[in-house]
C-alpha cells in the first residue's frame, strides 16, 4: 500500500518532524526480531497518492512493539501492537475515486456477496457481511426545504425517525395549498401531491426486507388508510448487501432534479450495538452519553453534503484487509466529512479533529503466512 506514495511537509514550511524515544532492537521469543519504541511522534506530515492527499497535524504512538518474520528471504511484519495512538488535525481529501493502491481492497468489498440479514447475534456469534445493529434503535429527524418544486411548489419536508423506524403517517410535506403525503408502496417511496403521485425511490421488485407497504381502504380503491413504514436496519442491510444496484432500482429522474433545489439538515442519533461491513466490524457504545450522533447539513443536495460527528465511540473494532488483521480495544474521536459535486466531478474531504485508539493490535493474516483454508477456518 505504501508504493507510489509521496511524503513531505504538510504546511509547505518544511516543519515536518519525527521524534523517537526509547528505541530498542532485540531477539524475542524464538529468536524473532522485535523492535520496541516507547514513544514515536510525527508532526506536519503530508502523504500524497496521485490526486489524493493526507495531511497530519500530529500523531503520537505510545508503547509500540513490532515483531518481524522472515519469508522467502525477506523480512515482513509479524505482529505490531501499541498501547495508545493519538491523532489531531488529520485531513484526507481528493476526488471521489479509489486510488490504485486500494483497488484490491475495493474489489474484495465488491465481491463480498449478499448476506442474509439477521437479528442481533449473541456475544461471539459470527456476524453477516452487512449488519447494522445501531439502526434498530436510531432516533432523529431529517428536514428539507424544496424551492420552487415543479410538483410541490415551495415545500417543507419533515421525516421523523423513531425507534429505528420511519412511519410515513408522521412524515409531512407542507406547501401552498393542500399538503402532500409521503408513503411506500410495492413500487417504491412516493409523494402524493394534489396533481398526482410521483416516486422518489423505486424498488426493482417487491417485497423488500423491512418494508410494510401502504394499505388502501378498499381493494384497489383510491383512499389510502395506511401510508406504510420502513424498519431501517433490515431495509439498509438488504440494499447494501446487493452486489450491484438492480435494474429499475434507485432515485428517479424527478428526484434527482428536485435535489438541485433542496436544502437539508438533520440529526440522527445512532443506537448501541454491533455494526459490520465486509472485512470490518465494531461495537457502537455510549449512546446514553450523547455519542455517535450524526448531524447533516446541505445548502443544496445536488452540490454538497456535510456530515459531522462530534463524539465517535467504538469498542472491539476489527478489520481484515490487504493481508493484515487489525484489532482495537476502543476508538474515540471527532470528525467532519464533506462531499462536493461540480459537473461530472465529485470531491470529498474528511477531517478528523481528534482520534484516540487504545489497545491496537495488527498482524499478518493467517492466509498471508501460508496457512491452508482449513486452518484459517
């Protein structure tokens, strides 16, 4: 992953600095070379890979230990541990595309395949490729303002989220004249305006996991007695576990047009519980303390979106990629992400004001050491 990276100072004043304290090299158990560093700190560092750039204000690692292994006449990483890692002023930016060095990781995610959504597993149980437990108890609301909408006029849209569910009986679309109503049918998520029904998001086929469709007062009658509801955890897991979007599924052309005139803000308070993506899993915690709350803001949805999390709290984090397995006892931080679109180009920027990792452990995956598939299982 380091091949092709360019290193340098982040502020242009050549003030990048690397400090090492308490460095030792010795033969550990079985004669395996072991490096110990009591403290390593780097400031004002820049890394660049093509158009993508990482700037680090400061990173400090305490209690670093690393073992090396010999394979085919070359030394490589065996096990790396750190008692604590603190990072401030980290910024990752560039076009919304995957650098060539990370393509193998992206390919493994694409090939992860569909996983059957499951209820929250007990401790120690194997998670599916996609599991979003915190959505089961998510709370919050999303508010949008649509200027001069063709079908809705100027409209104020409010979508409340309660106990992990969007109930379209509570969603409102207010504008001049009779208000419109949102709902979900077997065709997709819709808006019933005075001049007819239009679909915002279409399903490729029904049924869709986590969706209770609208009900009419009489069979095939015009009156809708229940607008339907969406349970976010199974719905999101089903959408994300699909290897690729199905034909006919996704935002409609009308919805994309409306995004150009829509401003948005919202607050989403994630619940506690396990979350898993292909090759990654963790436990969200401390909801009662106000952690893991997302704040969304967009002056114009088609052009930009800002997402802020003032307090991230994870534990028992695990990742497996690029031949390495990583674990971390706890992760805490504060981050802000933004997405900008201009014409056909989209750019992103991720700012991590602070990040703290405790109990970091990284080692070569068993397959990278020549283990057989049976032994890995």
